[in-house]
C-alpha cells in the first residue's frame, strides 16, 4: 500500500480551466511538500505546509494542508500550458530518518 | 553555485555491464539522497548520506547497487551486472537538515 495516494492520476484540461489535485493518507504528518516535475528534469519544490488547515498561495496555485494533517490539496486557477507536468506530494519519515517519501503523482497536461 | 549536477544525463548499456553515475550536490548541503523513478511513478528512495556517512539504504538497493560519498562532497552510485529492470531515471538530491530537496536533472539509464 502507498503511504500517499494522489488523485487523479492523469488530468488533461484546456487553458484557462481550474483544477484541484489531491494527496491523501491515513497517517498524520508534521509537514508536507509539493513538487512539480517537468519531463526529463528533476522535481522542483513548490511549497511546504506545516500547520493543520494552513493555506499557502503561490501566484495561481493554492495549497491547503488538511486540518488533521493527513491530506493536502493543490488548486490551480486559470491553468496555463506552462503548468504542465507531474505534481508530487511528499512527506518526511519519522524518527531520525529525514528522507522524503513521494506520492504516486498527478500528471497534468494543459492544452492550448 | 549552479545547483545539483548529475553526470551523465543519459546512459545506454548492455545487460550485464556495470555503470557508475556521479552527483555533485550544492556545496553547503550536508545531506545527499539517491532516488529511482520509473515512468509515471513518483521517485522511490534508494539511499541517503549525511556528510560521508551512509545513514539509510532502501530494500530496493540490492547487493548489485553501491553508493559512496567519500569526502562528504560528490557521490557515486554504481550498479553492477545491470538488468533490464534497472532501466529508470536515477535522481540525486541534496538538502540542509529539515529543508526541502534540490534535485538534479537525473541520469536516465536504459539497459538493452
């Protein structure tokens, strides 16, 4: 079983549409990160959320951490072709391990 | 500092051959991570170093895989006797403790 389940797996939309992608788990986390990965490149950190219920905005992207710190959402307003990519959520392990565990990813394609 | 560098970007090798990849992290980052990513999936953790010490290895890292970070700076990942199932993108990332990762562009390995 995956620690982090992301949905949907694939999303193809027209430029200008809004969308929301989700990252869910049955575990509680102290923080959660979102990354975007373009084809042939490594993931790039977008945001870190740490407080239950926290909302962070990055231009047209709005990130929310669930009240119980088990889930998160990413909402994109007026999507543009440059938003195309693989969106990954990630959490740190417990204890002394600091490695990130990544979700299954949502592949977004924004068409003209 | 130009970020995390990985070399080579692409590697095609015949089954059974050995391959070695190099990662140069951001110089002030003491943590270095290796991940493997197959098409359409999120990155999977392989191993992580703090300075020159290898602190954790995934069960994914069979005895054909070995990683080193001899002076706490660059790192190498070697795969011996490559198999077709080793074909993937190998990603290196570095970080400071409790910060987000900075990933390199990855090395895409194709075993034929």
